[in-house]
C-alpha cells in the first residue's frame, strides 16, 4: 500500500472461488466463504508484503 499515491500493489495471488468475504482492518484478517455450496471457510492474514493462509475449515 502506497498512501501517498493512493495505490495498492498485489504481491501474491491466491485463486479461490469466493461466495462472500468480511475484512477486519484492526487485525488485518479476511474471513471468506468458498466452495460450491459455501460451506468452507478460509481465513487470510494480510501483512505488509505477505498474504498468509490460515487453516481452512468446514
């Protein structure tokens, strides 16, 4: 994130079919629903320069 230029640069790419997601800016966590019927939950932790997957659960 470059606040002076007001831009965001993608450093990592994850291919997921996402039904919905919620982002919490205080903890930099993304909770998302994936799967054909939306029964899988995935948590991503966003830090400067990294996008970390946390264990997926159903």
